[in-house]
C-alpha cells in the first residue's frame, strides 16, 4: 500500500472503499462518528505497518467527518453519517434532515466537497499524503 499513491474520487471512496479501510483498521463504523472521536486510540507501533496505515487513514476519515459543517441550513455532517456510515437510503436521509431530493443532492455534493478538503488536510497532517488522496 505504501508503494504507489492511491488517488480516489471521494464519492467512490465513501460509497465503496470506506468500509474496507474501517474494517482493515479493525474498527467499526460507529467508531468513526464524531461523538466517538475522543475515544479513538491508535494501534500500537508493533502492529504491521499496513494495519497502522489503515488505522491512521481511518482516523483521518473520523477527523474529516467531525470537521464538516452540521447546521440546520447545512446538514453536511448528518448526510455523511446517515448515508455513508449508517447506510440509510436517500429517502430516509431526506426525511431525517428535512429537505427535498433536489436540496439533498446539493447538500450531498457540498458535504463531499467539505469532506474531501478536510480528509486531505488530515492526511497531510498525519504524514500520509504520499499514500492516499481524495479528489472530486
């Protein structure tokens, strides 16, 4: 995993790769939610390097989600949590956030944009930018 940089479209990453990273780190989706971030403990340094990398990328995912706006007018964090972590259907997420399909699509796009920005920021901060990058 450290030989070649992984460049992935954010929407693809969230929909198809997110669970792989969380699972390979030995985590559960619940641990990536902002409410549980304060309890996040990194794997010990004597673990295999690949597992440590997965764990640190998973931490970057959690940090990015926690940074995304979550206001009634900008429910971006809620969309990421409900749709990608809780695996709710679009109509269920729309009902929870209280917006129509057209507004949901706009909000989802903005949520993905913000997540991409914060994820790449934390990847850089954790020294993993030579390993993974998300793009829109």
